[in-house]
C-alpha cells in the first residue's frame, strides 16, 4: 500500500489533479471536499461547516483548516493493497504526515495563484483580501519547506494532465 499526500498552497491545482487521478481510475480523495478537513476553532475546537463570506477581519486568526487523523487512518486501511492519493492541505499536516508513504507538493508562483484564486467558481477561499494575503504568506516558503521534508516537488503551472502524470510517476517510482 502506498498512501500519497498531494499537497500545496490554495490555488495550485490539487482538486483539479484529484479529479484527473480519479478519471484515470486511481483511488483519489479530495480532502477539502470529501470530509477529511474542516474549519476548526483554535480555542474551543468547534467545527465550522460554512465560514462566513466574506470572512470578517481576524477570522483566520481564530479558525484553522485542519485534517482529521482518524479519516486519514481509515483511508490508509481502505487502500491496503493499492495506491491511494489524498489531495489537500491543512495547517495541522504534521499530525498526519507519518501516515503517508510519499508527499508530493505542487508549487506555483504568486501570479499564477492570484489568477486561479480570483477565477475560482466552486470555492471562494482566496478571493477575500485577508485570505489572499494568507495564501501569499504561506507560499513564500512552501517549496523550500517541502524540499527539506523530502517531498517530490511538481510545477503546478504545467497543464493539469502533465501535473497528474507527474504525480502518478512519483507514486510509482
């Protein structure tokens, strides 16, 4: 069994790649849309299903996007004899990183991220100035951080089919 974490900043193409992996017959799960990750209050731990839009000033200081370890463990168990791809990002990723056999990080420059986030239709995250600023701040060190962690780095600016092919190639090497 190989459990692959396909991660990267908001707008880098994780959900698109997840869809393409599914189209190719892979067991691929979008952590953001399939119940693995949620907005969680930093102090009380309350789960917020739908954050306000636009988010009020300071909202991101009070809530974090977190992945559920039990859900990742269940996916690992379900995929015992195959390769599974979990696509997403979460601020508490370090709490689940040990469950993955491989980490693939998609990266893109600020201009690409800005364009994709502003053009999004199915997800509004990154369209509000506070969210966009948070994405840009996170993007400053994402590639170097994941390189230090031994992740495979894939250029998310490439056409989506090429990105999906690179993710599949990394998982099979």
